[in-house]
C-alpha cells in the first residue's frame, strides 16, 4: 500500500509494530527520493494513534488519505477465547481505528475533506467458523466505516472499508502453520478454490485501497468493497 501511494505522488507516514520490517520497507521506498517516513509503534496506544495523524499533518500541513490496515487474527470459538484475546483483538482491530479516524476526521473536516479506508474482511460480513473475536471485530470495522461514511460525506470526507478475501500474507500462512500444514502446499490447494484460480496478493488490496482513496472513487462513500475474487464465504 505504501508503495502504491508513493508511486502516485503521495508522501506517506507509515506505522507498524514491527519496527525492523517497517524501517526496511520505508528505506526501500526512499531509495528514489524522500517519499515516506517510518513511525514504528503499538496501535494499542491512543497516543501513538493520534501521533501518527499529527506527524503527517505536522510534516506536510495536510492529510489527504488515511488507511487503517494493521490487524491481528485471533482464532477460536468463544470457549477458546480468553479475556485477553478478546481485549487485544478489539484494541488493535477496532479501537485504534476509532482513535486514528477521530483525529483524521477532525482535521479533514476543516481542510477540504479527504479519504479514509479501513481494512475489514469478508469474514466481517459473512463470519467464518471458530474466529469469534476476529469476525466480530471485523464486522465492527465494516459498520463503523459505513456510519462514519454517512456522517462525514457532507464534510467532503469519503470513508469506506475494504473487505479482503484470502490474501497471501504472513497472516494467512500463520493459519496453515497453526494447523500443521505446509504453507506452500496449502496455498497451492487453497488457490484452486478461488473462482479466479489464485489467492489474492497484497497488490490486489493496495490497488483497491488506492482506487477508493483517489478521485476515481469520488462518488463512493460509506460502503464496503469486497476484494475476494468471487469466492463465496460460508
Ligand atoms: N491475509 C488475509 O487473508 C486477510 C483477509 C481479510 C482481511 N485481512 C486484513 O488485512 C489486514 C492486513 O493483514 P495481513 O494479512 O497483511 O496481516 P499480517 O499479519 O501479515 O500484517 C499485519 C500487520 O499489522 C501489524 N500489527 C499487528 N498488531 C499491531 C499493533 N498493535 N500495532 C501496530 N501494528 C500492528 C503487524 O506488525 C503486521 O505488519 C488486517 O487488518 C487483516 O485482518 C487479511
């Protein structure tokens, strides 16, 4: 996503808890100019969520687009979900988005509007089995985005959610490892179950997010966009 926005002329402030990987990725983007800043931190901190917005505004004087992508997957039925699992899931997947959105909407409202894209999941719309906390948190992200989209359209702020299907990332592969499968074999098998014949790639989501953030999506607000290659979720 950072790559996509930088390629389209944006200056990017990127946050993530994995400092080493974040700094590496942003270093790569900056090889061809100073296009991005890495600001590692933990989104469970309200101060960090707000600092991310303030740093973007402080450095550039503007905030055109916010993308809330970070998330964790918590596995298990309710009986397998501890209090800590539940709280951690909602702190990272939902509460952080409340803090970043509130700060961003506050600024965008007085500065000509902007775009916000929150990453939900197809499991936030059609919940899958044995992921009660994850599915509930992603459903909340989808509904929260639609509420905000409606409330702030008149302020020129378009707020939408993207609901990815199965995307080949460390999160997806961790599920295979958790169940004792070889990730390469499992990815190849799972690819066959998608009507488009493959799993999604991070670039597929980045393109959808960029589209929603761009003027090409100027009449799209308060909605959820499924990016899942037509795979039905049961
Ligand atoms: N991969 C999929 O199949 C899939 C499907 C549907 C939705 N999603 C959603 O897409 C988003 C990206 O997922 P991904 O597959 O790239 O997962 P990932 O695990 O590969 O990446 C998630 C990122 O979030 C960061 N993160 C986690 N907790 C954090 C915290 N407390 N503070 C700051 N950063 C934190 C991690 O360091 C990591 O870089 C998530 O919101 C996920 O729920 C993924």
